[in-house]
């Protein structure tokens, strides 16, 4: 009998991690059911990613929307549990580290359904990040932990997790590499009015950066200073836009070329052609390392240290005053090289590990 696999997604990075795994599982003969919690509910943050990544339309859309962490997680947990009771799978796959990840893991384990955590073992060791709690709990609830680097294996071992750990590589890079040609064929650069290798691409949205009006002001002022030397393209996350408006910083933000959230292919085109990227996103640190594009991370720590050790990432700290250093750093030799198993073939390895685990449980 074919394995029944439920995949829980809810936020933009989940789609990029899960889409190629869903395809690989289907190609291997599994029955795949996708629950979209709707944690990201803006069309440019969710629907367009499903379409452009070729992921099947979700079987269930919960529409949990925004709210406090507790309220959002609770709504997702309730909806996921109801579906698991109706369509009882052999395993529930939860990618990433968002609230939907935690809700999916909790719903499954309380029903006695095995949990597979995709991109397990990441640790920033910064417990002020909500995502860090989600990562830790999801890992300890999972019986199959698919990691993307040896460092993640070491993190799990330090917490006593040694069984069920498989290094399959980075499935997000599968999505990137399979869509890179299509992204480069778009008119994204022309539509925004920039040329290849001439601009700094910026993306940030984390509460630690955007919820503090003074830190947000300093960040925008830093962008203004560097915009005098290099064009700054800034697709504005809905949450960031709201905080800019609330703090009355619209005028300060105008030094950058502001755009709405971009479809996956458009953002990937801009990312691949950028001279550098400034971000607080975990996924962007990975993508830039795979693309060989300089990345500057405006956070105190990264849960993806391999992007610093072997990739192109420089951690600036949560210090907007360091943004002015980027122009000089861009003149230095570019670091980085191939990262083991970030080769575009992680998803078949992940699918095989999931199906092997299902067979072992029969």
C-alpha cells in the first residue's frame, strides 16, 4: 500500500522547502496531502509561490491569518488536528521553524502519528527568537529529522537526539536551482529599473528589527546613506510596511527603491543579479550562498553558520550603524564555495528517507 504523507506549510520559506519534496514523493508513488495553514495570507506571500513553484493546490486551506503567536499556533493546531483525524497519514512532514511547523508537529504527535521535521537541527542559540523555540520543540517531537548540514547533526547530538537523523541536503536549493533559468528570463530588473550587479537588495521583517521604532529608523537611515553610493532595492514585507507607517518613517524609507512583496521568480531574479543582499532572513542567507552572491545579515546570530563558514554570508549583528560598512565589504574578494549536498538533488533523498521510515513503521 502506498504511503500517505501530509505536508504542513504556512509561510513563504515552507513552500520553497516543501514543493520539491512533494513532487519527489508523488513521483515515488506516495499519496501526498498538503495542508496550508494560511499563516502567510497575502497573495504575494503565499498563493503566487504555490503557483510558481509548481506545488499542487493545497488540499486544505485553514486561513489562520495573523495574530499573537499563541492565537496563531492554536488556530493552526485545531485545524490540522481535524484534518489528521479525517485523513490519517502515515507521517506528517513539517518544514522550517514557523508557528505552522510547531502546530503540525504537536497535532501529529498527540494523535500518535510520526513526525518528520524537514530542515531539522538548526540553532541560533538566541532564545529571544520565536523561531528558535519552534525548532527545538519540533525536533524533540520528531522521529525523522532531515538536516541540511553536518553542523545540524552536531546540534541535535548535543541535545541527545541521535536516532532518525539523516543529512539529505538543502531542499530549498532544489527549488532555487530548478527555477533559476525561468527567473533570469523575467523582466524583473527592467521593471524596477536596475542593471545586473549594480544594486543592493534588501529584505527584513523580524520583530527584533522592525518593532523597535528607533532601530527601524536607524536601519532606514543606514539604507539612505548607502543608497548614495549604490542603488538599494527594497521589496517591503507587509509587516515591515505597517511598522514604517506606524512610526511615521515613510519619508526616511524613500531613499530606497520600494516595491511590494515580489513573486518568487522576480525576487530570485533580483537576488541572483544583485551586487549584494542585506537581510534578516534565514532562507536568503542560504540562497545567496548557493548563488555566490554576497550576503550581509542584520542579526546577532545565525542558525545557518555554514553560510558563514562555507558560503558568502557576513553577520553584521543587529546593528544598523554597520550598514555603511557594506560598500567597502563589497570591494573585498568574494568568499564561498560549494556546500556539500546543496546540489539540487536533496528532495529525492528526502523523499527516500521519508518512505523508508514509513516502511519501517509498517
